[in-house]
């Protein structure tokens, strides 16, 4: 993996760059659509490529391990071939799912024993076998196994968890070095900064992760219920320590406003289920605020969903038509909404990139944050 910084904003920490991987170049800042189980929910790969056009998408180690299982993925030649996707993929480590299964898991130094949400069967994730699983899935960027702490989190628990995440990272690196590549392309490991919402722990963790000298670094354990201002505060602490010449990935974030504010703090990569999940519930993101397309006010509004973020969805379908589809519970409504939201998120980060390169990101960001902070 190679990362090249192309421009830095003079009034913030925002950066524009390129990540070169074996399945293509990723222009940053970037939003990665979440393809949990080998699909971006409700979106055909053809539409994903042509209408949303992301350089990279995300897969989920926990879910892919359970279904279709690694034996199937290996027989297929890896996730790229299984889902017919020839661009880049990043897989998370399963650490967030371990966090979300708090009632059905036990965390020990060796790893995590958890109960499947599908059939109640027991499984164990360790730093070692999570590296093996991600080797088999075959993502271009793979994540170190970590523990994602909840919010709020006791200081002593957060401290113990952070140090365990660091020890797990050492085991991930050691084991990965012994594992041969399964397919005809390289994989890059990103470690993850933890430390909850405690500045001193975030600082310690960022220093430890930076010392590993990985090709890229991630920040985990945020967007788990803490106020946005705490998220920004922790991100600022971490980005001031992580090396400037490596890409920075803020996991699981977030709203369009969250994304712009964190770009301003020096983040390059994002993912979140919000654009797809909210779309299925009728919430559409636009450059002027959010729309609940189910509301009666849109029943005779024949204008595009968002004239500023032109995608094929906006030019082909009106607010009135999409509202009608939701009213009659037609699946096409959810599909159009999903493609619109993902198209908007990709439009937003690409506009951010343009303004960083042009040198006026800060003023554009402030204007966009004010515009998007509306319920239409």
C-alpha cells in the first residue's frame, strides 16, 4: 500500500491524498459503503459501480465468518470473486460485533468467546484466528483485533481494555507475518487506537499505535453513544499524534456533519451504516438537510430529492414518487433511497476533496454544516 498526500488545508487539518492498493487507487477523503455480508444492502453491484462509484467498500469479518463461512469464501477465491467486485475492500476485525454482543460474550486475554446471533452456537475469536479469517476473506485492508469499549466506560476498565488491545495487536502482527497470502494480491494491516473518551488514554494508545509503524492507522471506540463534541475532542488528540504520512480511518462515523468535522481534524477514511439504514426507514440526506420522505408534505413535490448532489436517482425520480413507493411499501422505494443516500455521502467527501485541493475547504465546510443541520 502507498499513501501520497496531495494537499493540506491551511485553516484546518483537512488533507487530500491517494491510497494505492492492488485493486485500484482510493482518493481521500473517502466514505466506504458498508457491505456487511458481501453486499451493500439493497444495491446491485452494477448500481454500486455506476451510480455510487466508490473506490472501496467495507465487509464484516464477524458476519462473513458465520455466513457464508470462510470455507465457501476460500473455494470462491476470496470475497472479491464471490461477490463479483473488482475494486478495493476493507474488513473490520469483528471487535465491534463483540462489543455489541455484550450479553452473549466473555472477554479474556486469550480472546473472546461469543454466541452466534443466528443459531446460538459458540465461537472464539483470537488475534491469531481473526488474522487467518481475514486472510481467507481476502480484503485489501484488514483490521487488527481489538476490544471496542462502551460509552460511558469506567476509566480503569478503559485502561485495561486499551492495554489488552495493544497486546492483541502485537499478536496480530506476529501471526500475520507467518501467514502466506492466499490470493494474488497484497493485504495491509491497520491497527486501532482505543482509550474511550479519556484524553490520556487516547494519547497513550495513539503513541503505541504510531510506534508500530503500520501503513495506515484506525481510530475505534467512538460513535458509540458519546456526544459529538467528545468524539471531535478525542479525534483531535489522536490525529495530533498519528503520523501525517499515513492514512487515518475513523471507524463507524457517522452523520454528514460528523464526517465534515472529522475531515477538518485530519481524518481520511470513514464508514457507517447510517446512509443505508436510514434510507430504508425513509430518511434522506441532502445538501440542505434531512428529509423524512414519508411525510405528507412531499406527496405533490415533483422536484428532485437534492438538486445539489446530482445522482441518477435525483434526476430520474421525484420526492413525490419516492414517497408514493414508501406509502405502498414498494421495495423499490428503499432501493432508490439507499442509492440516493450513498450517492450523497460519496458526493460530499468528493466535494470536500475538491475544496481541500482548491484551498477553501474551511469556509465551504462551515457553510455546508449550517445547511445540513436542518430537518426539511
